[in-house]
C-alpha cells in the first residue's frame, strides 16, 4: 500500500457546514450545559421588593471559600458552570471564547483530553481563588467559567501566537498580545489588591495552568491509571516456571542475514509515527529527520507501485 493510499493521508477536508457540525463536540456540550444552568439560575432568582437575590441553584453551586473549607469541595468545579444573572455579557463572552478558541484546541488534543483539561483547569482556578480569598477579611463567593476559559485562551495563544483578532471589534492585534494584556491586567489588580468584583485569582490560576500545560507537555489523561489494562492483566492466567532436568543441547543453526522486509517494517513504524504527528500538529512542525523519513518512504512506495 502506497503512502497516498492511507486513509488519514488522502482524507479530504470537510465542507463548511461539516466543519461546523463535526468540530468541537465537547465545546458544544459545555456551552449547552452552561446555558441550561444559566436558565435554571434565572428561574430560581429571589425577587424581593427593591432587590434581587441569588437563587437556590446559585447558592448551592457557587465558589464560597468558607463552605469549601468546611468540606463542600464540589464547589471547586460547580462554580465554573454558573454565571452572573445580572449580566448577559458574562456568559456570552465566555461561551464565544470557549467556542472560538476551545474548538480548535479540542482538535489538537482530542475530545477526551480537552474535556479533562477544561475540568482540571476549572478546579485549579477554583483552588487558587480560594487560597487568595482566605487571607482576606471578607470572603466573596465567585462564579463563572472565566478560570477555565483563561487556560484555554492561553493555550490557544501558545499554539497560534500570531493569529490576528479584532480588539474592541476594530483594532487588529495578535492573540498573544491580547492574552498578555488581560493576564497583566489581572496580575496588576491582584498585586495592588484592587477591589473590582472580578475573581482575578481564578483568572490567574487558569492562565498559569494553561501555560504550564503547554510548556511542560502535560497530559491530564496520562495521570489517570489505565484500569482496563489492569483488569486485562488480572484476567490473564498466571505463568508457571517449568524446570527441565536435562535440557537438550540445541543444534547449531545458521544465522541468516536480515531480510529486507525487516527494514520495511522499521520504516513503516517510523512512518506511522511521523504521519500521526503530522495529523496533529501539521507538516510545517516536523523536524528535518522526520521530513527525510517521509521523503524516503515516498520514494520506496513509488518504486513499488511502478
């Protein structure tokens, strides 16, 4: 089989509508869940004369540092699916960024790893927010997906630093500059202890996690034990050692020279690894040695086909 006969090499790109319906499946589910929870928040608002108080859903799920310390640790994750009911811009901006950047990050790392990355970054952001709030005299609850969104945005900027976006809808700038601006703004607010009503601790925690995830090549799923393989090993019959009293003397066998098919198998293995990497990060990110493997394989397969 030639190199161009492989399914993942000769696969055609999806259509415009296909790219919308097929990409970002995890992002779509996250957006739907956030929207449903937001509707439930609106439905349970307590409307009192002259004031509107947060409802039961919000009170049971938002990130309250005092309640987290008392053992309600689920709030370290549940807060990331809540949003401010008094501001539609809060959920709208978060979901737009989640779809725009998150769907592309999901394509790079895969749905399972992206989901794990998103949830863990939300927990890390929540932990940082609690740690920054506990020393304060007043502990304010926090809510919103901004911590996890910050991790996704930083990761996107690391992969596509020169991608141009419109700041304030009309000022073009590279994505890395915009991310640095917002992270620097949160860091400045945090260091000077400026009261803004924004959970800057969660923003900084998520941004730091996204940066370390990229730089240190973390993979969240690699931290979980492979229970399936463990069960398979447990299901295998135990091996018994058999001792023979007088082992027969083996007859000398002539060692044949390695066949050319062995070289082909080695080349196949290297080629599969290179093509898998190319499907993830693109051909432009291959090393020179990997490009040589592609060239060599292409020549060999071309000779075989002729």
